């Protein structure tokens, strides 16, 4: 499992989260309070495809535009989930461009869907993380 601080870093770290995240307990507290909108923007920016496309899959466009500072619990959980998958891909590939390419490209074991899209649900994120760990350990796919 990826350490909580690496997940927090994908969302902007202490600068964005207004707290150092050193444990999963810290991460849980930040998520339960409601992540800042900026955390979602950082996750969307990592993928560098139209950032809003990913953001609006987490929060509908109208709601996002009306939202002032913080995401709801459900939106915060989705944002953390995507950040966790991105952090795992960064760890496995050890290269942001390769991690981004993997997450954005359709994969046969995910029914030809892009891993980042599959990761929008908890079960999907688990599938993507499992696939990433299989790649990391050199297991046949």
C-alpha cells in the first residue's frame, strides 16, 4: 500500500490540505472535513488531459462552479481515491509521464477502459491498484 503522505502529495500536500499528512488517520481526518477544491484541481491537473473532464466526473460542472471552498464527503473520497491510484502509478512507474500514459490509456484487463476512469469507483480503484502491483512485481498479465 502507498503511504498516506504520497497520496496527500498528489493532492497538493500541506500547502493545499492545510495539514501535514503523516498517517492514514491524518488522511482520513482531512477527507472527512472535506478536501479543498484545489485538491481536486491538483488531481485533475496531473492527468493533463482537459483537467475539467476528470473534475466534472467527480463533481458535476454546475455544482463545482457553485462550490466555494470544500468538497462534500463523497467528492472528497473520490478525490482521495484518484490521488491514491495516481500515487500508486507514480510509485510503480517512477516516472510521471509513464504513470500518466498508463492511467490514460485503455487497458485490456479493464475492459479497454482507461485506468483513471475505472478508478472513479472503489471497486474499480482496487482493480487498478491490483493491476499496478502485478506490473510492479513482474507478474504475468
